[in-house]
C-alpha cells in the first residue's frame, strides 16, 4: 500500500499560525516538550546544585520565555521604573530653578518621553524582541547604529542601578555592603524565571503608585487649607518672583533631574520580547504611559512646588545626602500633620530601590543577550538556560554593578553626580535615535508596499512625534551644554560630564563602521529600504492583521454574549470599559 507523501512544515518567521490555533496565554505560547531519552538522562553525570541553579542547560539554542502577562506589562509601564529620582531628586530641580521652571522642564521631558514611547511601541508591538531599539537600529538603519545603541543602553542600565543604590546609601555601612544587600537578592530572583521578575515588578510598582497617589491627594488638600491646624501655603511659592529663578542656565540644569526621573520608560519595549500576545499587551502598556507622565511626574512636581519653597534646604539635602526625612514627600506629609510619614516613605523608598535595580538588571541582561546573538558581543552572553534566563549576561551585569562601586573612593556624592549626568545624556542620545529609527521603519514599510492595517498599533500624528523626538533631543543637548559652559564658578568637570556620553556614542558608531568597512569588507553602510527585514519575529505575516483583529473581535463578542446569558452583565460592562480605556 503506497504511503502518502510526507508534508514538511513550512517555516515561518511570524506567529500567525500560533495565534490562529492557540489562545494567547503563557502555557500555549511556550514550546511543546520534546520526548527525552530517559536512559541517557539517568546515566548522565549529576551536576552540583549551584551549577544547576546558575547555568542549568544553558546554550545558544534556548530561547527566553514569553511568561509576562498583560497586567505585568501595563504595571511596568505605569510605575515599574519609578525609582529614587522622583522620591529624592525631584526636589533638586525646584531648588535649582524654581517651581515653575521645574514644572515646565518635567512637562517638556514628558512630551519627549511620550513621543519616544509611542514611536517605539509601534515597532515593538509588531516585532516584539528583547533587544528592541538596538535590533531595530540594526535592521532599519545600519548595524553600526544597533551596536552603538546596544552598548550605550547596557552601560546606562548599569550606571543607573549604581546611582539608585548610592542615592539610598546609608552612611552607617559601607557602599560595598549596601550594594551587596540590594543587588544579591535581586540577582537571585532574576535567576529563577522571567515570571518572577514580572510578578515582583507588578507588586513593587503597585506600592509606588499607591504611595504617589496618596501623596498628591494629601499634598493638594494640605495646600488648599483642608487640614485642620495646618494652614497650607497656597500659591505663595509661585509669587513674588519665586516661580522662575536662575535664568535659562538654571532651567537647562533641571533637564538632568528630569531625565533621571523619567529614565526607563523604554523598558516596556524590552519586556515585550517575553510577554504573551504582545500585539495586545504592548499597545495597552504604551497607552498607560500617558497617565504615568501626567500623574506621577507632572502632578508630583506641582505638588512639591506648591508646598515647599525653592529655598528650603531639604530639597537639596534629600538628593545628595540620601536623607529620607528630608525627602519632599516626607516633608509635605509632616507639614500636613502626619508625623510618622518618614517610616512609611522609608519603606516605600526601599521598594523603589529594589524595583529600579530589578528593572536595570533585567534590561541590561536582555540587551546584552540580544547583542550577543546579533554578533555585537561575545557569543557566550547569548546563552540561555532551560528556564529562559540569560545567565552569562546576568552574571556580567552583576560583576559590573559591583565594579562600579570601586569609584566611591572619590566620594559617594561626587560619584552620584557623575552617574546622574552620564545616565541623563545617555537617555537623551538613545531617545533621540529612536525617533530616527521610527522614521526609517515607516519609510521601509511604505517602500515595500505594506498596509498600515497590518500594524497592531499605529502611532498617532505620524511623522510629528518622531520628528519632535529628534528636535527635542538636539535642543536639550544644546541647552545642557550651554548650562555647563556658563555655570559659575566654571568647572571643567561639568563640561566633561556633559559631553563624555556623546564621545562614547560617536566612538562606538565610528569604531563599528571602521570594523565593518575594513575588517568585514562591507561597502554598503545603511540598509536599503527594500532590504529592510520586516518579517523576522513579526507577530503575523503580511496581510493577516485584519483577519486576526476580526477573529479576536468575534471571540470577544461571543464571550460577552455567553456571560450576558449567564447573568454576568456587570462583568461584561467592566470588561468593555476596560477595553475602551486600554
């Protein structure tokens, strides 16, 4: 009897087949198990517990796990990267330039931040990979740009983690001991599974979000005179020439504090590479960024500026002496009659430090993993164990974090100031480049005749947002350079701190271009628009976007009808409201 011809599966770089046949959940998106030779496993030599825990079956063929759910991604977008910047450093911007200047600075950087997240979200929702903008830079512009972005961002994450820990450093113990206390548990948590990172960040972020919301309510009620026995200042801090102080140079200095507070908004796109059904979860998380900017930055700065005068010494004490009792949040609570606020802020601030360090370790390890697999870093850092954890990349991030603390021989305050400047400039360069990549992505999309209906999320007002990103990055960099030059007394250190990030960026780009030109022998630098890869790792194949949306809409309607038939009208109403908001 003749056998039917074997049918070979057709390889696909998109997830369409998986989405069509499976529900977008964790268990269904992970790969099916493969039959194992139990005899071989039984006879294999046993490894030590530490080797199994750290390395497992790490190899270059393993992949990370899509284990983060939509709620994890949304909460990470809302409050996952809120660190010590908003709790301690935000008041410094007011002390330097006055409350109105600080508010305006945070508003401008907020627009910048929103434009970056929207532009990046459009690409990350369609091609959700761990390297995000570094991968996009390589694909859509040039390998040199991907290399530059990857290493700049990796270094930025490492420096941010050190700055966050130093700012919360307790002088009763050494910086090394404090780093060990903070970094070790975070490292061990990240070794377990990406689900642990997602769940821990969810609750860390929830605590910070609730704290800031309570602070805004209490601060505004106190300012309006709503607390009996504690008259508020009203608008006194914005009158008599106190709103804007120090001129343009002081205003330009506040951008550093704003960037430090906003830093990490791009984390959502990195986490998209390990989230279930990213074509749904990424757009929801991206939209939540708007509320994060308005509530957690604009309103917080406004509340601090209304209640604390710019000449109050506690504004600078909190930032540079790590004094929790001098934190703007603590000061406002105490003046409103809540004397025990310092203990609560202390607990929340420790949560913020753990959360920010957790996010920095996650971002740096995933970026290094992506670079290694793209050939931009040693291959060993592209190894992933059976639990989906890039252990070698995580170990290097741990080592560099500890090495950073060797710089404290120059004094914790000096080191923190340098780290603050370096991370701010790095964020500025990365964000500005994302705008260029977004424009290049859309140009390639149009050149290849693709329909915008295939994009899971389309940025509004294109090309205004990416162009605004590029213009704002240039303007802010010029403003910070001007501020460093005219600052009195003049300090060469300020010039170096402002421009060293740009020097590193240019050196990476030119260095890789020379390597590519003379070592690899490539004569084409920029990727031609018709050769831009828009299919690898895409959520679906060209033309399937409309079909998938129609199918998902039908499934939602059917589920709603079933719930209504079962008397669950309230559940359906809440679900529909959630869809509208998200």
